[in-house]
C-alpha cells in the first residue's frame, strides 16, 4: 500500500482526522490516480456509437448503456459472468447480462440516445430514441411496461433522485417544448414552453425535487419550478461574478463588532432614516407600486443566452449550488445557481462536439469534472478551470462519461463502440494480495 495512504490511516487512528475527512481524502487520492483499468474490461455488444452510460444509484453495481444501433445493454461491474473460471486471474471480462437490440419485438427502431435507471430501484429503466419514443422497461422481463410517443427525436431524459412526490420523466426532444411524462399514469403531466428551438439536455436540481434545468439549441438555459407556469430563471452569459461564494458557515460567522454595527443599522431603519430593505417578493406599502414581474415574463431576460450556439451538456454539483454547462461554442461555464451569474472560471482549452448532447460527470465532492473532448476525456478542477489530467484511450469521439462514486471509477463511451473503464492504480502487490486466503490465520486448514 502507498505511503500516502498509510499516513492517512495513522492520522485517523491517532484521532487527528475526522472519519468523514479520512474517507474523503482516500476517495480524492484514489480519484487522482485514475488510469485505464488493468484488472477488468467491459465487453461491449454494441455495433454503434455509445451515447449514454449510467450506473444505478441504489447498489452502484449495474451499468446501463445505450447505443446508436438501437440497442441497450446491462452489465454487472462488480462480478463478471465468468467469475468462477477467473477467480485466480488478475484480469476479468464483464460481458452484458442482457442486451435489447433490433431483434427484440419491442426494441427501438433507430438510435437510442439516452438510457437511465429508475432512481430508487433497478427493476425499471427508461430509454429514449430517435424513433420518437420513450420506453419504460421492466428489467427482469425485458418488456416495455409504459410507452410515450414524443413529437420528435428524443435527445435526453432525466428523473429526479430526490423525488418522493412524483414519478416524472423530463424529456428533451427536437421540439421546443419540454415534456414531463408520468410513469404512474402513463400520460404527459404537462409541457414546459419557453425554448425557441429543440431541447438538447435536461437535468433535475440536486436541491429540490421540483426544479428542472433545461438547455436548448437556442443557447438558453432555463430553470423551471414544475408546480408553476413559466420558467423562473434564464441564465445570461453577460451577468457575471468573480469566483464562487464563500461557504455558508464562513459567511454566517459574525464578529461582535459586525453584530454591533448591524444593530445600529437596524435602529436607523426603525427610526425612519437609511434605506429600507424589504423581503424578496414583497412590495412596499408606501410609495409607487412596482410590480415584481416573473423573470420568465420579462422580454429582455427571456431572450438571454448562456452560450453562442446549442447547450449540449448540463451537470449540477452535488449540493445543487452550482451548474456546469457545455455548449457547441466549445465553452464550459460554471454558474452560481442562486445569483444566476457566470462565475468566470476559465476552463483551459476545450474542443467539444457540436452536433450531439454530451454527458458530463463530476466526482462526489464536485472538485473534478470529466468532459468528453473529441477523442479524449479531460478532467478539470471545477473551481480553477485548470486541466487536472487527460485520459486518452478512445479511437474516435467520446460522447458520455459516468463516475462511479462507490468505487471511484470512471466509465466512458464513444463512437468507437467501446466502453472504457478508468480506475485507480492497482499495484502488483494489490493483485497478488486478493482472495480469501489473505484473511485466514496460520493454523486454518
């Protein structure tokens, strides 16, 4: 085991490091050591470009892939199908548990652009295709249980991981409207109108089950509260702030002097002098009545754009406070969700595909973001924009990334029909030390 890891363990044993900090440090160290896996391989059955990858959030074990040959496959990434024969081998091949292709009676007719797991159970998964259909599949029987007919090619689908009140699939298609499909009723819940061109990507907020973010071919990124009509925020690339906001704990720390000043200011307001502040959304009772218009209704803000060209990818941070966007203008932008401003993080040179959606991935602590950049995958520091590492292995353009939080492994798929696995460095000693014999005592037979 590496010296760095042993030092972390000694600090944890000595009580110098909190348990959560210790776990985060180990995960960060493992993530920093990513390279093309030398101990297992994903055997792809697809005969077309890989468009979507996702590992289930319940067990972190089953990988779902979708491809341009109208096929969908599921793999067990923890246990290979030939585990018995490969028990003594240092290298394992993971073949798909099943594949749904054009030979299947209910399969899609054209390219499958997106495939996602049902958030709380691996018993269902959802696929969207260029054949204008979204299918909800029963994993055990590989049969379609719910089908939605869409008005155009399906680019992206998403379901909220936080939801306890709805079972809605948000769908972005080549139509200007975003549709919410209800699995429970098998019908459209409602549509969200505002984009002026097709919708390339959709992403649910990580801080609210009711907030949806969409990116369109019109260059706009819109925030929707699905309980209300109209979007409540449109990101504008001309609205900027330098860097991210300080953490909440630091901002909430108030010294004795500052609290005294605040009390003095409050007294001023009570006596009628000084500028008076009102809670957000309230209109002052005196003076001219200024109606607070819904941002989605303001013509100037409604036409704001986040990118010069289509928005091809969206990824929210784990805390839901920031949003990363990719565009066909080969720009990456990090947005402060609360203020709606571009944080001006300058991501080093990127070259992105412009004709199809991109699937971005972040680490659990959101310190690194993985971005498909033509034939390679670049890992950027989220807050400085510096290139952390470049992962090269694909022979053609990379379309999608998925970071497995449990094992700190990265899965990538591209036009070369391959699914590559990037994992922390494993030494020969680690491989030799695997197996149950390591846990036995010296006197066991």
